[in-house]
């Protein structure tokens, strides 16, 4: 699993296979707040380096999301 770290939030990414398709699983751990939302928005494109656009968003460990996020 690869990780992107932000203040109060870690994004973990992992590529899995679903039939013949590659799927990017993105796991959110922590909080999206007014202090980190700009940095997340600025850098979120890094998770698409492998050009996989089938996504599963795992929000089970996302504790908080500010309305700005």
C-alpha cells in the first residue's frame, strides 16, 4: 500500500484486480479539515499516477469531514 500524508489525514492506495479490470482502492484515515483541505485538493492527483480510474473509496476510518472539504 502506498501512502500520502497530510496534516490529520493519511490516504492509502492499493491496486486490486476485479475480473480483467484494475481498481484503485483509496483509504482515508483521519480528518479532512479546513486546515488540510487545500493541500489535499492540490495533491490528490498524485493517486492517479498509474492512470487507474476505477475507484473504491474506503471511508470507514474517516473520522471527520469539514464542509470545506
